C-alpha cells in the first residue's frame, strides 16, 4: 500500500530556489517506491516574491502543493514547527529549499525506515567546504561544547534534513515550547535513528539569510535550551571570586599588622574592582538569558501567526 511523504520546506526570501526545488524533488519521485509526495511550504514572512512563486506552484499542482504564509518573519524554528503541524503524511521529511540537502538521499532514507526498521533517518555533513573558516571554527566549537555540557547528544555536522515516521513527529509536536532548538528536540525525543553522510553543497541560487551573528545567537539558544551548565559556571565564577577576595583581604590585614603603613597601588585596586565587576555582569548576563527564556515561555504567545494558507 502506497504511503504519503510530507515534505516540510521553510522558505525565507527564496523566490529563485522554489521552482528549482520542486523540479528536483519531482525528479526523484520515481525512486520513492510509488509513495506520493505532499509539499508543505512555509513562507516565513518573505520580503521578495517567494509567496507569489508558491501560489503559482500550488495552482499548477493543487493536489500535492500546499503553503502556509506567516504574518511576519518568525524564524526557521517556528517555520519547522508549523510545517510539522500541518503535515499529514505517514512519513515526514524536513529539508531546505536551497537544495543544499540532497533530494536523492530520500530514497535511501525511505529504505532505512521501511527495510531496516529505523524511526528516523537523518543526515550529517562530513566537511564544511565553501564556508568561511571563522564560521567553520565556531560551528565545530559549538558541537564540542554542547556535547560536553548537555545530556542530549547532537552530532557534529548534523542537519535538520531527515525523514521521520508519524510517531516521531507527533512526539515532537507535543514539545510546544516557545524557545525551540530543533536539532536538540529531534535528538531529545529519542527513537531509533540512523545518519547518512554527505559532502557539503552550495546553494543552487540566491543568498543565505544566516549571518554569522544569527548563527551565534542560534548556538547560544541551543546551549541555554539544553543545558544548565552556564548557570553552574556563573556559580563557580562567583565562588572563586569570593574566595580570592577573602584570601586577598587576609593578606592585606597580615601585611598591615607585620609591616605597618598603608598599602600602595590604587591602580591595582581599580583593576581588581573592574575585574570583579566584569565577572558579576558576566554572571548576571547568564542568569538573565535563562530568565528571559522563562519570561517568554510564561507569556504563552503562539510560536507563529498564519496570514494565509492553502
């Protein structure tokens, strides 16, 4: 019996890549064991003609192509959540519209689920060719840090691109938190998972919307959402600062009693004050990040708002 595969595709300013993506996926359709494809495009508040392209595509293939357009840009995490929510397939795939995720691997993913009994078949890049060295360095550092301080393992180079069973997606949808980090959520729910490796690919058209600063903020969200280690770091910094200050105070008192006279060196005092003040602000910043996440969760705002869909 043929099954339905839902393709969740977030789009932000991707007017050039949408038709290329659809053509590429239709090209691999014959390799998917006769299963049907359902396209769920999520227009994440694009400023170009992405929505126009999606509407034209939907008119040409109304049975298989659907789109959801946000009222503004809510971010890729919200788009992924919306796409999973609107998907109806027996299997659900998440992939980027820029074709950096190889569509031809869908056939191997499907085999992993139907023949080998996996619940999830994901992908990971084996190299970062074409990326700026500074971005590759910080990406590698992120994976090393997150895997040391978090109980949720996230493989280096892992992508959102994956094929999942309906049971897995339903489990992910139960995690309705506002602050989302999908790579962590996909791993947190568990299930039997396999990863396919591939070499990095360039975009087929257009420019990426992920700047270095956006990626940096995204990595911080991942660390905060899946580890409380930064809070422990803040505690240790405060503790050792207190112990160091106490030791210095004892030293100054003993020096005063033994040698007499005042202690010279106002510059060193100012330096120490600035050092301790900086550590305090650093710790407050860490605590503040967690409080900000709690604040956003407590508001119970929707993860996204739909302007139109079809």
